[in-house]
C-alpha cells in the first residue's frame, strides 16, 4: 500500500498525440507556457506539421492554429473565431500545478479563414500531457470577466473597432468560447474615470451584450442598459490601460428573453492614436 501511494503521487509521463486530416503526425517536440491564467502549448512534427493551442485554466479554449514550420504552401488554419466551443471540442482534463503539467483532449475542424465558416477546413484531433513553464506578463491582470445569468464568463480573445481617427469612439470587443460577446465603447479623448449610466441609445461610455447566431452566422445585439464604472485610465506613450467594472441587463429582441450580466470587471489596453 505504501508503494502504491508513492506511485500515485508521481507525475504522469508527458506525451503528444496528434492526427491531422486522418493521418497521425509524428510529434517530436512540444513546449508549454503559462502566463497568469492562460496556457499556450505548441507541438511540431518531424515534417514541420505543427499545432498551437491557447486556453485558460478555467477550461475555455482560445485560438487553436495549425501550420507548418518548413512548408510555405502548407495552409495555416484556426478554429472558428466566434462561439468556438460550438464548432470545436476542447476538454481541459487536468492541471497539475505542483508538477506544472496540463492534460487536454481536442477534436474538430480548423478553417483556413477562421472568420468564414464556409472556407476550406480540415479535421484534427489529439490529446496530450505537456509540461509548462510559468512566465510573468508584460502587463499584469489583463482581460475581462463577468457573470452571465450566474455563470462565469472569461475573456479568451478580443478585437477593436473604431478609434483609428482622432476623436472617434473606440469599441473593445471581448470574446469567450461561448456565444456571448461583451463590447465596451469609450472615447479616448473624452472618457475619464467616473460612473456612467447607459441604455440602448447610448453611443459612448457604455457596454453592449451580443450573442452569436450559429444559423445566420452573425451576432445578434441585445438592448443593453446598465452601469459602467471607469476606475483607471493610464495613457502611456503608445498604449492606454483602461480598467473598470460593469453590470447590465440585456434584452434579446428576437424572443424578448432577458439576460443579466453582473460582477463585470476589465483591464484592457488599446493603441493610442
């Protein structure tokens, strides 16, 4: 019994299984990195066929990419950018924080244009136990979080619209791997620290909730009303750091259902003009 207990405490041996378009890839090298709550695992085959998986410690998948390190004609592909968990299966099986190992299983389609569901695609699948090293971020605690109808929602990716002309509004869109998109609109020149009450007619200093419709393949906007609090705005030479919190009620006009977003927090950066 004592020997059994010792064996159970030993870290499991690392491995990486990867199947690309039905063919097993001979993976001979893989590395892992953890920055705060985000992990990145990269694996490469002897022929250059490679895959990178981004995900967080809560089990949400970020961008998953296939590419080649040696063949320029090899198509680079990624999991579909919106509502990724609906189109790609990802399971965070275990994180061993003592021995710094992570176990994952995955399968699904990767698209040559990750924003176009009709673009050329291929199937991948795999599983691995990989070691990782922890690295300090250049800017700590970036990201967004909220409770959506009581369920935790963690940002896994972002993009920006507007803000490319001096004086124009900037919308910072925050994605998770589920259907919801949270969009924060501010104005670089005018938005300062403070509390802002917004509704569906507000054009700035507001937060909007949307969901991705997997049939129409477009985002459906909710009528959003609530409170946005900017707690810090730090303008640097190239980037601005914006921090705050929010809550809102969203009404889906397609069926009049209501969604409550509470405990929202964010710490985001965007490029100055």
